[in-house]
C-alpha cells in the first residue's frame, strides 16, 4: 500500500524552514550562552574550592581502599567472617542508637508543639495582626535557616556537653521548618467553618480550636512524622559536636582509625534509618491513606 | 417562629447507632496514643538528663551569650570571612554539579521504564538508599581521611551524598515521563539510546534542572556546616569562633550565612521560574 505524503510547494517550504531555523538558532544561542556562564562559574568555583585533580587522582585509590580497610578486621579477615568480633560493641552502640532515637523523638515533639503554637500567628488567614505575623515569620525563618548543628555548637557551650543540647538544637530547627509547613496547611484550610463559629460570637482561640484544628491535624501529623525521619539522620551527627547520640562513637572511631568499628557503626545507623523510614512511611499510609505518603 | 420539635432521642439513637455507640477501641485509640507519646517523652526527658535547674541555668547562659553577640562585628578578619563564604558557595556549586553529572546515568538504570528488570534495579536502588542514609557530615569525615583537610573534601562529601539523593529523584522524574514519545521514536526505528536521547531526556531535563538548582540552594546550607568537621568554608571559621567564645564574630558570621542563603534562594528561584515556568514550580 502506498501512502500519499503531500509536500508543500518549494517557496512555502523554504519560508517555513527559514523561520524554523531562526527559532532554533535563537534557542541554541541562549542555551550556549547559559552553558558558557555555568562553565565559567564552575571554573571560578573550582579555583575557590582548591580543587586539585592530581590530589584526587593520587588519593582516589585511598577512597576505595578506605572501604576495603573498614571492612577488614584487625586480624586481616573480612568483617563478615566473624560477626561477633565485628559487632563487639553492639550493646554500647544499641544504647547510643536508642539515645539518638530519643533525642530525635523528644526534639521533634517539642519542635512540633512550638510550631503548633506559633503557626496560627504566621498564617495569612488566621493571624490576628500583621505585625505579629511579620515577627513570627521572621523568627521561624531564622530558626529554619541556621543549621541545627550550629545551634548545637552554641547550646553545648550554654547547656553543657550532652544530649540536652542536641535535643534543644533539633527542637529549634524543627520549630522553624514545621512552623512554615504548618502555616501553609492553615492557609489552605477552608475558612467557612471559621465564619460560622465567629458568627456565634466565639473568640479567636475558639475559632482556631473548633474551625481550623479539626481540618489540619492530619496534615500536621504527617509533616511531623516526616520531620522525625529527617531528625533521626540529624541526631546521628549531633555527637560530632558533643551533643549526644551515636555520632560521638562514630567520630571517635573515624578519627582514631578503628576501621572495623567505623563500618559497624555506619551499618547500624543505615539500618536504623531504613527501619525508621519504612516505619513512618507505613504509619503515614495507615493514618492518612496513600496520598499522604508522597 | 415555630418551636423546635421535641427530639426523640431514642429514635435517632436507633437510626444512627454508629454515631452514638462507637466501639471502645475507636474511642480509646486517640487518648491511648497521646498517653503513650507523653510517656515516651517523659522517659526521654529523664533518660537524656533533662532537669529544670540545668535548663534554666543554660537559658540564662544563652541570654548572656545573645547579649554578648550584639553588635555583630567581624573584627579585622572580614576579608578572611568573605573568602570563606566564597569557598562555601564554590563547594555547594561544584559538589552539586558533580553529583548531578554522575547521578544521571545511574538514575536511568534505576528507572522502571528504562530497565524493566526488577533484579537489576533492586541493588541499584538499595545502593542509592544506603548512600542517602549516611549524613553529609559523615561523608565529609571520610573524605578528610582520604584527601586531607580543606574545601576539596567538602566538595566530594556533598557530591557523594547528593549522588544518592539525585539518583532517586532523577529516576522518579524519568518514571513520570510520558511513554508515548519513547514509543514514537521506537516506531520510527530508533535504537534504545535514541529513545533515551530524543524520547526521555527532552521531557525530564527541565525537571532535573529545577531539582539541581534547588539542591544548589539547599547545599549552600549544608556547605556551611561541613566546615565544622574541617572540610573548609565558612563553617570552619564559625566553629573556631564559637570555640574561642568570640560571640560578636559568631553573630556576624551567622548573619553572613543568612544573607548569603537568602541571596542564593532569590537567584535560584528566579532561575527555576525561567527554566520550567511558574506553573510547574507552584
């Protein structure tokens, strides 16, 4: 079977081709320009970050062999040949892991509570006064932008070494992050129930309690669980600055070159993070249906 | 006005039993959860050595520290700090770019519509998951052992940990792409490589570009902290000044970080809008 393909007259085709060429040429030029600017920025950054490809080349072997070393026991065997020897400190590590989980749990709970108290002031539709909204928003922004570990560094000096500093650092950072997310949920809430309750002469507090809170609790819980997941990771490094948790053990093992310990602790951290991820994912699915999981 | 009718409670009860007699398990679930959550909280507070006296002593210390932070003052080391800030931005940019370059081919291997075989995809996905399970700071410590102290270790740390994140995000973007265009290429006789180049990449590149920009933004934050373990950038200066209790310099450095992050946020959101359009971002 033959198909009839209609071909445009020469003149018309040439005009169309020329227009297409021009359009493509402009796009290509813009792309090229963007690529050039990006390349220049990269080059500048490479100089700024003292990138030395020769160092990388000479030492890349070290990176690979580092993993070889951390998977080797002191007696030269592979770690999995003698699991008892590899995980010799499992009691201590499990205890530290438990502490890490507690730090993130308590930190998340305190942070979520503070965020819950503050978010109604930060949301566009429920804030009682514009100046209050401005102040609360800037406060949350500050708590969110300063990294948790910087708070931990300062808190370790104020509250002393130990998990308390870690908990407070995580709590403040979570307040900032959750406060923003919570207030976004409130901004998306339906305002009709609020009008209904206000028309009965209720106070602002009653409006929030009976009109907004029932609409938003599911979203809040979902975000708080997500934050808990993130905080477990964060709590695992709080020990680097002396703020409690498994990070303390890890940093000692890395700095003192206790190779097989490094891999053992990393393994326990990764497994814990996996379990928490899967667990909270399952819980969110259970509580709020499939769409809340994304 | 009509008087409201007498309410026949019994009849309503009979009609809507589930409204009046919820099973005990449903009624008790919420209070039980709250009690359990509070119990864990109390146990945690005790186990983690919280005490009111310690808390308030620390709080007053913190108050003193905040007072000593005012006014922010760089002393004579402003040029050093500016250089450190530049270093931080460089670390973020280079680390993210490196990660994206290496993650793109791997993410193709992890996408369901490119590699249909579950056996092949599974190990790659788990591999990416494990990389993401390890925090950037830990990678920084490892790289410091390998290439020595300095910003280069920071670049590599960010590159490795983002590699895991990008691998997952990119493969999700690829799986979300429209399969019709790929089929069209295949129908006209294209090879598998052609399918990826002309069928998939044009669809996913804008999404990927948006994600990379977003990560450059968030990595500016990560790059400020990896200095704390010695991997260069402004975090190094910050940790040093905190350790020697130079609070005015500390507050100046924190302000510098806030301003830099805000500036990067602004530029990159403008760029993201330009690349993928306002609608796609919101």
